[in-house]
């Protein structure tokens, strides 16, 4: 009996050890799950936009590529605040990642606004080759000095001009109030055209147009569609006057603190999602224009003579930029554009 009791006690002890080990393993597994890196990603576009679809693609690529080690939470439509507020949160580490127009970053890093100069890029193809290459890396580099790591350029496409008035020439803008981002380059652009620029938060722009707080605005076709600005404007001129680049960026300390292989996944996914977004935008533009026309928006194309007048008026913006921020970055960018355009 004694031997039997001893054997029973031994078995129970072993079972207890196994149960304890299983519980520890479960606890460790739960701990690892809880310890997964969570990245909050903010942007300013609605859920129906190509920007949000690209954000979902990035989330999918990151979570699959890291085996769940990184999870992504997406906050569209300025849910985390205005563009300025998201940039501030990114700097402070309260937000890990964001994709926002250069115009919201320009007050912090003025040199990045070189991409906002009017009539800079002759085509999408040229723009892509330049900003995806070494020149783009150089333009993003100053962000590192303010605690932000820019890793890729997303986009909204080429900007078009809209208003409650017909836009034929720079003279059309005389006395008109035009909404802009808080980017000095863009504000100088509309001053050069004769307008009065008014900085209004993106989330408030529809109401501002509806209530005639401002008379017009500029945005790419994809944004005019997703934000339904065509409902509260009477005229649109297809001008392709400026390329609206978005910077995909991280809190630098957070990104630098990740394991190299994880960091590589995040950065590569940003580039892959960028290409996906570009395809979505290009495919949708023709349909958007049909929607605009069907809603009663009068659509004109900028004539070559009128384009020449706008280009001439824009030269003072280039001069202002060079005098204000120096001409080195602008000169290198123009050289890069000329080289790519001539290929």
C-alpha cells in the first residue's frame, strides 16, 4: 500500500508540474500577445478614399509580414485631429505613423514645401521617378531633425482649381477668397494669382465652401470626389498645376527602436501600398469627372495661352521660395526633373 501511495503521490506531483508548465506557457504566450507593437496610423481622408484603401493595404502587409508582431490601428478622416495636430502628435510619440500632405508639414520643415510649387512637374511619370528616387530621399531627410522619419511619398494626384466663379486666367482670381493649407508656398501661389488665401482646416472645408466663407479651393480629383466638394462648387478648371504629395512618416524614435527586420517590413509595405494607391487614383479619375458633370459642376480645361499666363504669374512664387528658403534644394530638384523628363 505504501508503494502504491508513493507512486500515486509521484504521479500527482508530475501532473502538477506539467499543469504548472502549461499554465506558464499560456501566460507567456498571452504576455507576448499583449507585448505586440501597436502602431496608430492617422490620415485626413474618408474611408471611401484611395488613401484609406492604401492604409488598409499597408496594415495587411505589415501584420502579415511581421507575423502579428505588429498590429495597426487606422484613424481616417482627421479622427485624431487636424493635419497640424497629427504632425505634433507624431513628433511627441503620441502617434506612431501618419500620411499627410506636405502642406501640413511645411510649417515645421519649410524646405519640404518645394514640392508644392506650382507647375513644377510636367507629368505624373516624371513626378514619380523624381520623388521615388534619390531626390525624394534628400527632400525627406530634414524631417529626421524634428523627430520624424519620412519613408515614402503617397499622393492625391495633380491639383485642379475649383470656385464659385469661372477660372480662366490668373485675373479670374482678383478679389476672391481661396482656401489653402497653412503652407506659405501655396498661400504665395494664390497671392501671385491675385487672390486672398485663407487657411481653413481640411475637415471644415466643405462647410466653408457651402456657406461661402471662401470662394474656391484647390485639390486633386480624388479628393474633390471623396470629400464631395463638387456639391458645393460651381466651376472646375482642369489645370494640373500642382502635384499633391503625401508624406508617409513615422515617429523616428519608435521606428529606430524596432528590430531591423521589423523596420524593413514597415518601410517596404509603405512603398508597396503607395503603388497600390497610385493605381486606384489613376483608375478612378475618369469616373469621378463623370460624377462631377452629372452633379452640375461646369468643367473647363486650361488653354495653352491661359496656362502660359499662370506659369508666368507663378515665377514670383519661385523667386519668393529661393529668397526665403534658399535656392539649393529647388535648383537640385529642377535639375532632377529636367533629367528625368529628357530621358
